[in-house]
């Protein structure tokens, strides 16, 4: 039995620390007014265009870069907090890629959910951001099994049994009701339902996962089709997860088709037959947003398998890890020391270095990998969104970092981690990664204070 984990925040509180103002230019067409007797038309005066000062402006390339000595002096007080436990970290200049500060950055540490930075990065490098997953229903051989249809799992955990007009946990989720409507229109008289889960291979739970986290709402057994990420209460923040998510999806389809849900079984192998219905998931970029902002473990494991499929690797925990780390290594990321067993960071057996995390964020923030730039927008905003919505709120303790710092969080018992980007006082953009293991009771506050220091740091001496 692994030690009890901190419960992960899985709700999204929408807020913006930095307000982007969209400037709307009003282009008014000339209105011609002629007298009713055919007099000359005259143009009405054109109104002046609306103007506004933008709330977000590009940082200057010539902002002064912090020095290692300046950073070390500024970071010394928060680093002295014993609640950080064992702390490793790295800070880099986003524009040049120069390392400015490090502490044990090559020491493998438990990363918790900052591991999702790697999963998102590999997905953006290998997959189309508009890619969608198609879940199908096919008719089995009607001569051998008349009335049997099979729900074919293709890797979408967001399918929902909620009615069309009801919100689900996942934005843009496909619906069981849509599949059922299409099956009814096909004319097949359905008498039995099976679920094809053959796409994913290997164990359904990763090494280092605590089965108690299923009831705790952090994970479900990873299968190729699920309802609402395995949640038993689709829109409840801390809903427990199901032990049988794929069968739950099959039972929901059966109920919608008037078949006894208790008769649903798992197909003995890959299903073939005439397609009767299909639905599609939301686009990849939306699923990545949900994965990163709410730190969704099930979504991370499913997207990891999408990367594995693109790399022609097994759609398993190990296949996904190999595909993710292989993709990043090919782009020059130092993955030495990475020992991963999942794509979400939930396992207590995972190890990553601060260098690996910071280099992935650095690729996204730097000038040479535009395909990775969306990764920055997927990071929660300090004091504003996702798993950082309730952090960096104290104006004194946060040192004004709210809205200026974006980072992926990671939390397990005794572990706190942050990996992201911040603009310092002089207008220089910095990337950073901090990994705290064996942390004390206020370790989360301690790591937030450390990261917040970067916002006020001039550090040029």
C-alpha cells in the first residue's frame, strides 16, 4: 500500500491574472442620404476608430538578463525553508536558452503531475492539434450472432452518457445518445451489446498506482473507451472512478437501445463488421487543455497512447512512455535520468530531472519550435486558472506573481513540483522547474514562495 496522496484539484475556476484587451476597429461604411426628389447623395461623416491600450504587450528582446549570482542571492531566503525538503531546480533564459541557475538539476526526482508537461510536449510535436478520436458501433456477423452490436473503443475516455442538453465534465464530449440514435436508424434490431477493448494492451493500472486512488477520484483503470473519464458522477469535482469503465460505456449504450445492461460483455477480440454509428471526441488541443489545466490523469494516459500509436509503439503504459521520451529526445531534450512508468505522473515510481522538465518548457518558450508554443497557453495561470486558481492569491506572499507566472503543478504526499514560465521585474522571460521531495507540511507554500521570487527578481548584479 502506498502512502495516501494529496487529493488533486480537478475543478476549473476560470480567471485571468492578465487581461488581454482586443482592439476592435470600427469600420463604418458610408451611408448615402439622397432627397426623395433625386437630390445629390452625401456621405455621412466616418466615425473615428475605437482604440484601447492592450493589456498584454510583447516583452522587449533587450531586457537585461539576470545573472547567476543575482538569482542565487535572491533565491537564498526561500531556499532556506526546511519545508522544501530535498529541492532540485533549474532556471533558464527563454530567449537564449542559457541556463542561469541550477541546484541538483541532474538528480532524478519524483515529478508528480509535472510529468504531464512531457506528455503534452510530445503530443504537440507528433499529432495534429485538430485530431479527433472516432468511437464506433459495428454490427457483428448477423448470421452467427443476430442482433449483436459491438462498441469499439478507440481511446476516447470522454464519451458521455449524459443527455444531449446536459453538460458533461469534458467540453465537446461525444454522446452515447448520438450513437444509439444512429444505430436505431440503421434498422438493426439490437438484442445484445459487447465492448471491444482490444486497442490498449498490457496492464490497466501502472506500477506505483494506489488502488485507493480509484475511490479517491484520481484515476480509473485505463481502457480504450470510458464514460466521463471513468467518473461515476460525471460533473462532480471529486467523483470516485469506476472499476469497469469500458463495461460501463457498453451498459450505457445497451440501456439507450433497450437492451438489458447486465448482459453486456467484453468482446473476445477485435471487432469487425458493418459500421452502424460513429462519434468523435473534441480536438486534441481541447483535450490537452483539459489535461493540463485540471491535471487529468486519465486524459494524460489516453493521450500518451495516441503518441504511442503515431510512433507505432504498443498502446500500453510502457509503449506510451517510450514514445514520449523518444520524441523529446529526438528534439534535443536531455532525458537522461528519466525513469517513467506512466504518462500522468501519478505513480510514486516515476523519476525526472529538473533539466528535462525545464528543457521541454524552454523549447515551447524559445524561438525555434513554434509547434510547441501552445504548451505555454495550456499551463495554469497563477491565481487565475485550473490547479493554480487557489494559489499565489496572497499579494504579499505571492510577490505579485499572480497573472505573471504560468506553471504545471505536481502534488503527491511529500512531493511538490512546478514547471513553467514567468516574466521577471525587468521584463525578461524565464523558464523554470522546481522539484521538492520529502517536503514538510507547508511544502506547497514553500515552493510557491520560491517560484514567486522570480517575478520580483531583477537579479542583474
